[in-house]
C-alpha cells in the first residue's frame, strides 16, 4: 500500500507541474478506456493457508509476495460508470520444504466500476465475477493447482495528467472460490474437495501503478 501511495503522489506532482505551464483542456471521461496495472502481489489465506508452521501434515514453509500485473479494456458510458473485461497475471514466491520453484495465478473478469469523478481525480471500485487458475510447480514439472470461480474487488484512484491520459494507484483483491485442489504427478492427476497439499487455493492481492487512457 505504501508503494501505491508514493506512485499516486508522483502523479499529483506531475499534474501540478503540467498545470503550472498553462491550463489543460477539459478531461474526456467518456468512450473507450484502456488500462494497465504493474506492481506487487501477495498471498491471502483462503481454503489453504499462506503460512505452514512446523508440524504441518504435508509441507512446511510460506507463500511469499512477488510481482504481478494485468490489462483492462472497457467502455465508459458515463463519467461515473465503466464496464470492462480484465486479465490479471501474478506470481507467488514459494518457500517450502518441498522443491516448488515457481507459483502463479492467471485470472480473467467481467467488471463494473462505479466512479466518483472529482475535478481531475477518479475514485472507483471494480466489482465483478470471473475465473482463475492457480499453480504451484516443481522443477520436474509436477504441479499442485486449483481452478474455478473467482471474484474481484478493486479500488482505484487516478489523476488525469492530460485530457485523456491518467496515472494513479490500484489494489485488486482476488477471492477464489475453487472447490477442489489437484495434484499432477507425471501423467496422473488427482483432485479432492479439500486441499491435501495445503497450498491451493489461496486468495491474492495485487497493488501498484495504474495507468491508462480514454479513446474514441
């Protein structure tokens, strides 16, 4: 969250510098809108946990933060409302007594964003359903994974630094409702309703630099 606040502060400084050079054209808040998100990602406890202390039944260690990002494209029918489709990809940093060397999540969503437009500031909240797949992979290719329904809650705060381009900060909380946990060992895959590995599914949070533009 501290990183996001620094990024938003930089956006405000850029806006102050721009407006100091002369008045800007009126902000264009309608039409198409394309966005990018680049930042950090972290694990949130779900049906599986992010921390597994000594004495855990299967594995010991933690799912540590890493990096992530995504893209979004939508339509702003009004200055206060946008509907969009979004894709997110975010990594985890697995540190367990079993040799998981990489972990990540793919997710896609259909989102509705109510927006409070204040001067050149947009304060919004993405809400919507989608799906995700979460994978913990070992060097030999064996994986633990889960997939299924997901829901995104994502507050945003953006400043228009030109008539159409904006810069700000965003936090996405991805809540995974996966019902099963699966283990792929060689050519065999087994799935159970409770996560035997205690690794998946977990929830995920992304936060960082948010930038984009309106068009059309």
